[in-house]
């Protein structure tokens, strides 16, 4: 197994490579009981699949169905009156999610709102926080950013009359490395900060699984006067976040990965309170961002007066049936707590890496940083040759993980529902497929 030069931290000590040992770790796992809160997909023979794709689509909490059924019942029984008389009144439904979501991203409740989808929120945020001038108009993004982010920032550049060829700065790894060095981002910002209007990066890169040092990058960007926004699709519910204290301007995330809120689930958005208080900030407006007490004055109040906080960026009334799953999921996060989840995640991922490295192979290489701070639930494995064949061989073992072109196999051991034995099974399958 080759290692990426940058990542030389040490693993947690004391692991053993045998299946019995994996079972012992599961028996001693204080979070093991949470697995039963989720529907685990089955293999053809009826056994649980080894599901390592929670970085793509999280599993369904068993409490989702009753919460959706409650809303269906309230709709059937109360119809329009459910806006104020439902068990959880629809008029303020999004507010029920606020405190739990804020806890996950390290924000004050007023800094967070659940709305729209990630890319839509990213555009809304850039309307407010990408305010280019002829001298300072560039946007920084990381190499191998998720395509939707690249499309969004390029289209914003074009919208403001700039050519992305010139105005988009992509931070790349050094030759021979797969992940980014924080120093390289800091150096770029120190040298070219006055040209840069916005730093918009993923907190965790979708391809490599690298967790960026969001605090250091934010500090470096703020020092030179750039706005900073984070795409937290792969970070929220995965790694600890302190958006408020880090002084991040905005962040956006989706809820269908580690937040287990279902396909296309309603996304989240963070706006730092310093901006939330600024009602003059440029934004695209809709009636749900208006003061709720004035909302039903309708045509009598044609002028938009934004509500303070992240709520002031809402456009439309919330999709209640789509929000119920988020409630189910956030309740579980509140119960278990991010600190306990992260503690298990660090151990589980270290164990997965340890097991993979028991069988060295020149055909595959883990490219996710080795140090715990640079790594969340996901390990990305580069297949140097016959990548699709190797991935197919893993899938044939009843393992659900995924493949990203041209040659990256991604596997995420999610602490809420994955077991140490899942890690063991994956490592066995990888060793088998990487042996020739
Ligand atoms: C890092 C990242 N950014 C953006 C998106 C796009 O999200 P949405 O379809 O909710 O706009 C995804 C989707 O997987 C993603 O992984």
C-alpha cells in the first residue's frame, strides 16, 4: 500500500486484524445500539448488506415514516388549518429544525436555516457574498471540487461579466500528491489576496475525503479581506464544525449524506450573525424571508423587509413532507451528540485503514490524509489499474460503496450505523480484489 507523502500521522495503537477482534470492538462499542435505529439494506440472501455509501446517501431512520405519516394525517384532517393547528404547525416547521442543525455546524440558532437544495443555496449566498469589483473579483476553489460547485461559481463569474479562465483560481496539490496542503492555500491568499473576492471550498473534498483545515483557511482569507463560504455536503454530521467561532461568512450543505434525511432532502444554510443583522445586504428575496408577522399582509406590503438572521434568505414556504425526515434524523444526532460520534468515527476509520494496510498492494493506494484531523468517515482508494474491475469485485461481495471516475473507490464507515465488522469485511474484499 503506497502512502501519500503529506500524511504521516500515526494510527491508534493496538488493533488486531482478525474477524473475532472486529466483533469484540463491536461488542464494546457504546454507540452500537444506534444501528438498530436505521433500515439496513439487505443482500439477496437476506443478510444485512455492508453499507459503506453513507457519504452518498445516508440510511433511513426508522422514525422517518411515522413523522411523515403524521404530516399526511394532519393534511387529511386539517388541510389548510394545519399551518397553525397541526401537531407541529407548518407555518413554523423549519424553526423546529433550527437548534439541532445549528449544533451540528457550531452556529447560533439564528444563523441557520433549512431550505432549498445545496446548489440553490450556494447561488443565493453568492448573490450576497460574491460582490466583485474590477480589482477584486476572483474566486478560489479547490482542485477536484464537486462539479455543481464549479458550475455554480463559473456561472456567477460569467453573470458578473468575468471570464472563468482568468477569474477562477483552482488550488491544486503538489506534483505527486493527491491532497492539498493548507500552507499552499495560505500562501496563495497571502500573495494574491487583493485580487480575490471569495474563497468557496468544500469542507471535505468529495473525491479524496480530505478534511480541510477550515479555521486556518478562513483566517487566512479574512486576513486579506476575502469573503469565505464552505460547501459542507461531506462535512456536516461527519466532522466537528464551529462556523460561528471560525468567523465563516456563509456555508451550505445537503442533508442526504451523513444527515440521513433522504434523497434530495432539504438543504441547510449558515449566514454569520454579523451579516444576518445587516438587513441592507444585497439578496434575492421571497415572501418566506420576510417578517412572518407581516407576511399575510400580501399585496398590501409590496416592499420586502428581510427577517434578521439566516431566515431572511428564505424564498418559499417549506416543503413539510420533505422536512419531516430531517427532524427524525436530527433527533438521533441530538441524542448521540457529535463528540461521541466523532470519537467512534476516528477509531472506526483508523481501524479500516489499519486493516487495508495489512495487505500491501501496488494496485491500490489510500489517498485520504492519514492524520485524524484530515480525515472523516470516508477513505478514498485510488486503483492504479483496472479500477472498474476491482470495484465490481468488491460489489460482488455484497458491499455497497461507490466509484468515482476515473479510478477512485470511496468507502465511508459511518459511526451511527456501521460496525467494525463492516470495516473488516470491506478490507477482506479489497485485499482479494487488489491481490492481482
Ligand atoms: C460536495 C457537494 N457539493 C454539492 C452537491 C450538490 O448538491 P445538490 O444536488 O443538493 O445541489 C453535492 C452532491 O452530492 C456534493 O457532494
